[in-house]
C-alpha cells in the first residue's frame, strides 16, 4: 500500500477539537470586547485578533471535514 489512509485518530480528533474550542472561545471574547472598548486602537487590535482566531477555527473545521470523508 503506497497511499496513507485519510483518517484522523481518536487522540488527534480530541486534540483538534480542543484547539477548535480554544480558538472559537478566543474569537468570541475578542469580538465581545471589541464592542465594549472606546479606544479605536484597541478596538482595531481586538478585531484583528477576532479575525485571526476565526480563520484558525475555520481551518480546523475544514481539516475535520476532510478527515471525515
């Protein structure tokens, strides 16, 4: 067999799920706090942090979807 099977082990799935939860929670908190602050500089940084964690969460979901095929 020359091809590696397209699977994710239970341990890997658990860790990827944890990474998703960490990033999803961080994204939600950054978005919440960006709406609470009055400083435009801090608001912009929090929005950048939100976008970064949102993209990581999206990439992790794509990875999980590919592994489930």
